[in-house]
């Protein structure tokens, strides 16, 4: 059991490190021609190597979940599906042209949102079948999607399974009726049971749950019940996320009274309770709020040193190139990031004009590439080795924080590198922060707290 005082000490605003540098330090405008040259080169290299990842953002939801910080568009009009899919197809063709007629070597595909299962099975099948016909599928591929238990039908599951999807992540969040009401996500437990059973009957190899601690009206008793109900269904992995209260960027979070949020002490208690229950049930701590059963590919990749982290979170695929399609999607060439317009209007306008929809981004320096590796190593392997050329920067920006973490039993380190301890595995974000030179130099409070 981690002490309350230690959790309180490190419960500070800190990034989730799905990128480095993190988004607040990107440029508000990007050199589009430079981006095109960069991503073209990297896609061609990936085609000759381990392949690329593809993320498709499907932003529509039928109702507003007030806790949600994702880019979404609320509508009950399913006629929007066609226009959006047509824009995705045009954007996809723009990336394909960079390969001079060659198919893309696709290793990883993920559908996120919004609510991907807002789209009908028929529309998903038509769009994805066409997209996949432009690809060579890597033998070690992983296709996954995010599903809402209320509207992920057997038809959705079977259609996506037939296309090669083998993992589904259900946004469960919380089973408690009071919590569901205040966050406007009414989701009967029976619907979750049906969604899980249907996926397993069809043959999905990994059924995952997203749960959130720190939501309004949560308490230890309700959290315990939510986790116990979830464990009955034995999800293969669980993302046990800390609720990020950022009303300055997610206006919907202003719709509930902040007095209903658990205070810092209770939120820490919720995390402790969840970690204890998951580990008692046989789940192993991956780090950064993720738990997985020993047979799950995420846990196997971690043990074999193959774990990777990108904008889709933890993944078993170590691709260095990620294409993001759709509104607000982020692409990653390994040495540059580019984010699409965040509004449908701007996204549609760019695509209709035959222009790249990217607007915000960042080109990494040699220093960024070096420290990105340290952060990825810590978050995925729990250890990293220093390059002698970086020791002066580490001495100036990292040593003081590393010394504090060492004194608190979270790491061991010397001139060669860092090793995370068992205790430190619960503080991965804090350890990564030691190597965030942008944050050290400029500072920022634009992040959620660690717990």
C-alpha cells in the first residue's frame, strides 16, 4: 500500500506523455510543405520496414457525457455519417499519393471518438473495406476500436471482426446509477454484460474496459462495487483513468457542481482501492493507469520489452509512423507531429479544397528526439540508459528531481541511467516529467493531476 503522504506529494499537474514534446508546447501553425515532405519520407521508410499505424477519429455522439474531454460532435442525425466518410476517404487518398501508387503496409488500426459505433455497420464496412483494399496488412497486425456498450450491436461486432478487428475497448467509466446520471452517461449494467458476451462469442481476443476514478459523486463504496462488477466480466485489460477536470478546455465539465467532485484525499483513496482490487484479481500494473491479465498481449509485450506508447496510449506495435485521419486527429512521423483542424467546418473546408487539414504541429530537434527516447523508455520499459552527450542537460534539468524520486524509493539511478522500482511504477508520469525539458524551462499548469 502506497502512503497517502507520498501520493499527495506527487499529485501535481503532469502530462500523460502520449507525445514529447507535449501538445501545449507545439506551434499553433505548421509549415505544411515541410510536414508533407517529412511524412512522405517516413511512410516510404515504414513501407520498407515494420509498417505504419493508422488512427481514425469518428467524432459523433448521440448524447453529451459531461466528463468527456475528447473532440466530439453531438447529434442524433445519422445522415452526417456519409459526408464525414467521404471527407475521410479524400484525406486517406492524399496520404496514399505520398507512396507513389504503392499500398500502405498497415500494422495497426484503431477507431476512436466520439463514438465509433455511432456509425452504422454498413457504413463502417463500406468505408473500411475500401480503405483496407489500399493496404498490405502486416502479419503481426492489431486492429481495435472503441465501443459504447449501449449501441455496439452484434452487427457492429461481427462486421468489424470480419474486417480483422480482434480487440474492443468499452467505455464503461462507472456502473453506479447516481454517477451515471450526473455525468449524463446512463448505461445499464446489463448492456455492458451483453456487449462483453457478444464480443467473446464472436471471437474477440481482447475485451477491454475504460474505468474512471475521480468522477462527481463517486465514493469508496460505489467504486468498490463498480470494480467488483467489472471483474465479474473479466476484461482482459483495464484502463483505470484519473478523471481530468479541465473545464477551461472542456466546457461540458462546467455543467456539474465542482463540490460533487471527490476531494484530493478521497480521489487518492479511490485510486488505491482500484489498484488493490485489480492486483488481487490477478491483473498486473502496466503503468500510467493500465492493468492487464497475464495472458493479454499488452502484458506479454511489456515483459518482452516490446511495449510502445503513442497517441492511442499503450500499444503492442512499435511503429514509428502514425497517420491520423479525421477532425482533430494527430499524425506522428517519429520526428514531427501534425494535428488536424478541431472543428468539422474547418476540416471539411480543407479537405474539399484538396488541402491538408493539418494546422498545429511540431518538428523535433535532436535534443527532443533524445529526451523523447528517455520518456518512452521509462513509460514502456521502466528503465533507460543515458547518452553521454546528454549528461550535461540531465545534470542541469533532471538531477534534482531524480534525486528526490530516488530518496522516496521510486527509482535507482547513476551516470548510466534510471531504473524504476516497484513503488515507482505507480508514478511513471512523475518520473517521465524529469526528462521534460520544455516543461522544466517554460512551465505549464495545463495538465491534469497525476492522481
